[in-house]
């Protein structure tokens, strides 16, 4: 069998650029080189796409605080509407090798919010992960939780404000609504970027200011007291959940630093110490949330498990981290799916979905 060519798109303009670089490195290191040939496409912080060499695509690759994309002199352009050779070298208009699938491991804005997924759809390229609708829904914490609540899934009590409503944000009123301490978040960010836990008017004002630096809408939620549990979900029409794992933060909450930079910022207990009933409840809720929010391929579902046994969905992440300390691949590892096999399954799920979508009619024709 000839090797499949897989494009790994990474980097991006979002605040999670460096996380994406780490994720890409881990995927490149783990992918089965006997089955797949990797084509690296790095997106710099200005949004330009680069064709990268596997031997030199990262600078300071072993240091999460200093890691950088090594920009190349070869940029990439897309030719919409074609069904093959959709990517070309912008410098000389020469086509790239035909890609069998794309693994877009671009976290955050313009990466997992449906934007990149829409571009892949227009370019007729099979891609790993959730498509346009599900990606956009899950990226917006406000919209996602409205849908989860409508489906009968517990979520934290919260309120949302757009930038146009900023003058209506009143600390006393919000405190009465959600209590304190409270969490203030950009609605469309991940990896705890721009998230603050506050109890005072001064901290509240500062947190609102910070959150609006990252998005046009902020979400303010109650603080749920409970264990932080995560499940990894894998599949298209028939998704499955991994065994649950538990986050034991060593800081006030599971911050960006704890997730991706400080390897001592949190302890990971995998599998989590739970009863069979609790495991079943978490796994079933993870799959239900996955389906409710139109997810495909993969997602990490984050929960709070309260003392009285209630399960609350905190977030559904459609492109979870693949760094060396990330929960998603680790949870599948202990669930019996090694890292290389996990990558293979994700690629095959992408190709299978693309083939099924290709059979759909794009126009209405007169029937004979």
C-alpha cells in the first residue's frame, strides 16, 4: 500500500499559537511513518501559510515558553473548487503533492471556530475533526451551553454580554445572579486564555477589561465546587468515550500555564478514582454532549463532578491539545488506543466522512 500524504496545519494567529506548535510536534513524532508521509504547513502569527521542512520547522522545540515557528521562504495558496492538487506554492505557482487528508491542529480563533474547517470544505480536502457548525458552536461557550442546557445536560449558571452591552455589566447585579467567586471568560477562546476568577469589584473590572481584549463577548459564570474530570470522545456517527481522567490543579484553577507550560502545574490521575456508576454517567454524558453540539472525529469533554454526584459540562473542546502533557491522547492511551493508532483512526474518520459527503447532491436535477 502506498503511503497516505497527510498535511499537518499548525500555528495560527490565535493566543494559542505556541500550544499548536507543541501539538504539531507531538503528532509528527508519533505518526506511523510506515503508513503516512507528512507535509508540514505552518501558519505564522500574521496568518501567512508556510511550507516547512520536517528537520527545521520549529525553533526552541523543547521549551514550551520559547518555542517558535521557523518561517520558510515558501508560502502556500489554495485553489478553491478543485478536487485535487488544491494547494500550490505561492512563490512559483507549482502544485504541492496531493494530500489524502489534513490534520488541522490549529487551536483557538481561526483554527477551531469553523473558519479553517470552512476553508477545508471549500477546498474539497478531507480534514480531521468537527466540521463548520459544530466547531463554531463549541467555540462559543455561551451558545454551546444554551444548547447543552436545552438537551437536559447540567451547565454552570451564567450570563453573557456583548461589547455593545458593556455599559450594562454591573458587579452587584452579576454577583446576585451567579454568586462569588465567579469566573469571567472570553466567550470564544480556549485553553483558559483570558480567564479570571474574581470576588471583588476591582478584580471584576480588571477581568472584564482583559476578557474583552480577546473577544467581542464575555461569559460570567458561577464557581462550581467539584472534581475536575475529563473524557476524550472519538468517532463520527457512533462516537465512544475514553475512561475518565481527573485534573488535580496545584494552582487556584487549571490555567493556561498549568495545561501547557508548567508540568508541575497539575497532577493527572488516569483513570480517575470513580465508581462504575460515575464512570458510566460521565461517559454517557460525554457522548450525549458530543452529539448535541454536532461534533465529529474528536473532542474532549470537561466536567465538574459535585459532591452530591451531579455532573456538569464545563466545556467541549473540538481540537484539544496534543502536547506531551495533554489529556486527550493520554486518556486514549490508557483506554487501549496508543498514540500512533489514535492518529490513524482520526485520519481514517476524516477520509470516511469526506467520502460520504462527496456522495451528496449539490444541485436538484430533474428525475427521469
